[in-house]
C-alpha cells in the first residue's frame, strides 16, 4: 500500500513499503539497472535487501509510485543529511525500465527537492553520478543541478575509467512544485 506524501504530475512519493524488498532485489540484480549505481558490484540477496529497506524506511527515503497505476517504479531519498550546515545528498533510481527516459525521474527529483528545501530546510542538495550515465546527467541538469566537481577516473567498468561527477543545487535556485502551493492555500 502506498500513501501520497508528495504528489507530482507523473508520480507521487510515498513512505517506503518494506514488503517491496523483493522488487528491489529484482531491480538491483539487473545489471542494466545496477550499472549506474554505486553498489553495482555487490551481490544482493533477499535477506540483505529486506534489512536495507527496513532501515531506509525509517529515514527520509520514499517509494516512487506511478500516479496512474499506483505501481512502484523506484525510490528516492536522502542517504546523508547534515542538519547543522543544511546540506544533504539525494539518491534516485528508477528500477522499472519501462519508465526510463519518460520524465518520471525529473518529476520525483523535483518532489524530493521540494521536501528537502521546504520541509527539511536544506540549503544545498547534491548527488553523485558517473560520467557514462548520460540520461541521468541530462535529467539532473533539467531539474537545475549544476556540476560542482569531479573525481577523475573514479569508476572502472568494462575496462574503461569514468569520472564520478558531483552535482548540486541551492535552495534559491529551486522553485517549489508542490509544498508552497499547499501552504499558500491554507490559513495556518
């Protein structure tokens, strides 16, 4: 079961459902999906993923759910948050390949940024991406992320070296897509 915590145009973000761990195991063990992620080299079992999802569900991590079909398509969240300095790392993946390159990642990322800037009161939100993941880089740029730096040759895959790119966005570079509308419609 999913709950509409943050609602976008194509998807909504819901608290993670621990019972979805088997779907995540399927996606993460698909090398086409995993190749863009940091943990591509890890063997992920059902037991290990269940523990991971149980842990993630307790923090600021969300299921990404297709708004029309109420179908889980991936997840997004904040694996690192520095509350003192207002800086957070965001991580996103669309595990269901049928939803790739259709704007779902952008929609989910805008909602997560809205939450990060307007609810968690972050100043800077950053992410990491490998230079060979051109679709992800394009998505992040469309949302407003800018390249902040690179770790050159940080990833070796298929005999080639690729950079790890750090991209970020500041709170004043982001326009709320959901939360400010809610607040402006209410008389608190």
